[in-house]
C-alpha cells in the first residue's frame, strides 16, 4: 500500500488546534498515512553586534529572538508528541521547521512540490483585515496546487 503524505501547516495560533483535531479525526485510524507538521520561521538576521555601540545594544534582542525560535521548534515537537498520544504512530509523524525565504504560501507550495505531499491541511486567518494585509495563504495554495488535495479548516 502506498504511503499517503499529509502536510499540516502550523503557525502556533488558536486556530491550529482545530487543524490538529481535524488531522486526528481524519487520519488517525488510517494505516499508511505520514503526517509532516510544518512551520516556517523568520530567521534572526546576521548582524555584527560588536562593531559599534548602537549595534551592540541589539545583541540582547537578537539573543532573545534566537531563544524564541528554539522554543518554537520545541513546541512543534510537542505538537508531534500530542499527535502520537491520539493514535498516530510516532514513526509516521515528522516535523519540518525551517527558515522562511518566501511568503508562507510560497513556502507551503515549495515544500509540497519538493516532498510530493498528497494533501495539505491549512486553517484560515481569523479576521478579514489580517487576510487583506497579508493575503489569503489558503487561496494562494489552492490556486497554485492543482493536483494536491487542500483541506481548509475554519
């Protein structure tokens, strides 16, 4: 039996809980499903902080941002652990935590094409204002990926 690969886009919002519940209800009982939980983070810029007094003050802020990124990675692993507790096999759950080089929709599209996912689970942004300013990630993904199932949880 062929393995079905599912990408769960995760952004550490309250709406992501619904997406996790959907993945549990839709895929936990199916053998041969591989879940990848994906988060793209904004990397901390490389700034020479020793060069001047002004940039030296940034050192603490950059260190704090680096710690936050490490915490997010640990939180993503905790989400994977939560999925294993609900019935999904641990060897079928993976985390993908990588720096963002494009917009979120572009990252999801690129990873889907690169890893050949069969389905994507996304959630919608909470407000129309947020979608207006950042664009609809789900709309961009649906319009671009014609041969992939996209499940939008709202």
